[in-house]
C-alpha cells in the first residue's frame, strides 16, 4: 500500500514552494497527497522519475526500471532541510533531498577580440598532432547550443535512429530527439526536443571543445568532436540537479564518451551521485568545473571521486586564479581567464571561469580518445595526470602537451601559424559591463559599460533567480563610458540576474549581482 497523506486545508505563513526528490523503498507509491495531521507540509504535485538504462543482455535496447525515485512539489514555511526530515520520517521514504539549484561557472563576459591566446600559451594547438581516428561524442550538459552557429552546426550530434515525425522512433522515451534534448522544469513537464541556447554559456563551452576548423571564427581543442547538446539551464542560467541527472542518463544511452559539466553546487544529492556513478560504471569520462567562489571547497559534481575536477590558472603567472576553488579533488587546472569562443547568433565572446577550463580539458581528453580509442577511460585521465607538471604554491597540476605527446611516442607537427584563424572584429559592441558596487548596499545600483557609438537604444532587465522579470529600464548609449543608475529601493536583499541588450548591434551581456542593504 502506498504512502497516503490526506488532503486538507491549512494556513501557511511565508510558505514557499520547493521541489524535493524522494528515494523510495516502497515500490507501490503512486502519489503523495497531504495528511491533515501534518499541517506544516502541503504536497502540491508528485511524479515518479523513470531513469532509462541500457539492458546489459541487449545493449542496443533500453529498459525502464520501476522507479524508486520521485519528485514532489511542497508548499511549506519550513526550510528545505526541515521538509526533508519530515518526509524521511514517513514509511517508505529512505532519502529526501532538495532539488538543489546549479550554478554556471562563468564570471564575466567580454566583447569580441581577434585571437584565442590560450591555445598558444598552453601549446594546446600541438594536440592536433594526434590525428583523429574515431568519432567521439561529448555531451555538453548546459544551456543548450546555438544549433546554427557556423562554427558549431557541423559538430552537433544527430540521432541516427530518430526522425522528426512526432514519434519516439528509437524507443528511448523521447520523441523527435534528433539533436539532443531539453529538461528544464521536469515536474512541470517543461521538456523539449530542441535544446536551443537562449543564454549563451553552452554555446561558449561547446566552441571551446569542438569549434570547427573552417576558416571562420574560432577552432576548438578537438574540432572533430561531436557535441551532444543537453539543455538543463534556462535563459537566466537557472537549472536543478534532478534535470541534470536525467541528462546524464540520456548521454550514457546515446553513446557519449565524455560528459562536460561546467557547473555545480555546494551540496551533493543522491540523485546526481547515482547518475554520475552510472556514467563512470559505463566507462564514460565526466569532467566538471570546481567552482568560482575562490574557496577551499570543490563543488559537486567535481567533488565526486573519479570525476575530473578542473580549476583555472592565470596564464601569466601560472598561479591558481583567485576565483578558482581549490582543495581535494581539484585534479587539474588550465587557463580560465578571457577564453575566446563562439557565442549566440554567429558571434564570439570571451568567457572567464572554471567553466572554460573544464571545457578545455574535455576537448583535450576527447582528442586523446579519438586518436587512441581502445584505452579504458581511466587510462586517458591517468595519462594526462602523469604527464602534467605542478604549478603554484598549491602544487596544482597542469597539462604538458609535449610530455603528453611523448606518452604516445609522437612528435609535435603543428606550427603556430596553422591554428591562427581570421576573425572579423565587429564595431559598436558592449564592453566592460558590470554593476557596481556589488553587492549593492543602498537604493541605487550603477550599470557601467563602454560603447563606441552614441545614440543606440538599449535595455537592462533584472530577474530574480526563478527567472521572473522584476525590473526593466531603457537607456540610450553615450560614446565611450556609460553609467546608468537603477533605483532598487523596491527590491529585497538577495541575488539577482541582469541582462543588458543593445538590439542595434545584436549584443546581449548577462551577469549576476546581489543586494545587501
């Protein structure tokens, strides 16, 4: 008999709605409703999560195992931890955990430049001395991808067993998943077969890994890689752990050899850990950013054992970047400041953060797997680790491409001129965008940016972390330095997202700020 919590009406003070993941031992649970005796919780919705796994006896087929995981929407004035404690006290629930949000590990966006300096500063271009011999699918779990970007369109995965006809042709539970999939609010059924990037982060990460060598724009660390775009973050960079776990299972089943996770969070969940362990058990390499808080704490999933945790280095000093987290399970570090890559609408931008560093390492490992495809996953990771050298006072490892090539008994064959690409630098782009002070400590926030042309109309939109637009302000650009004052006396203390746009130059800059009055 399933757990039954009777429906009832009660009053809530400051009630909030949160999603809780429940791991069940009672397989007969079909639905959770509210028990009158439990006035602190109001269960709004429940849905069982069916993770599809490969059938070991028929690897080409997928099986849906009877679910032991569900997600519930709870309305309560209690904290998420208190809600979980109450749920775990119920018979049939082994573990309850919040569907924690995830953070994208980028710190700034800058406008276009004309070169990818990190390829030269790390001699990364020499990895192209290893000829690609096998297609390697890299699953990028992120904000999606610009499917029509000229540097990425040829790299995007195509499901050979699916066609656009409104049906689930390959029987994997997802109709028309020709080029990846999207999971946002899964409990609210906000899923789609079109993982289109409306944020920008996933397109930047994908370009670092696999930008095409086509005489346009940029070139990735492994330009022959195939990118499987899996969207779990919305246009404001908001995503959650359950949806990320679902994307990991999907990546495994589609044959991904490597999963890039340029995101994470302080707290681990069983649902994400189980998905990561399933990937590792299937021989899939998982690469994750360690976080941008500058703390001695590695974020999850980078903090899971056997996940490749990647930090960021300063190229000039080879010290760990101030924003990069560090500690146990930081396995390797590489450039992470002003990494030039593809952006939305056939444009290009810089990205700074451990997100970019993780993408570089993903591209490097994918290249090794393509050149020598017969090794187990651990061997590629071990080879990169053994041929790396220690930098900074924290003895952080960073790849040495020449020692890595020696490990394959290969000699460098690429000259610097080979990787140079001709980039067209557009004019009239937003530069040096920031909100200051950050945190905002009074009733005014100042938006600063530079612009080469005056008289262009622009907007700044401010969202809460749930993606709700709460403030809009228009402006007209001045030449060079700009300062726009935004009145925030009606906003409460907390974290917010901002989006600055100038439609005339098709430029959008996004960021995050805090209010602490």
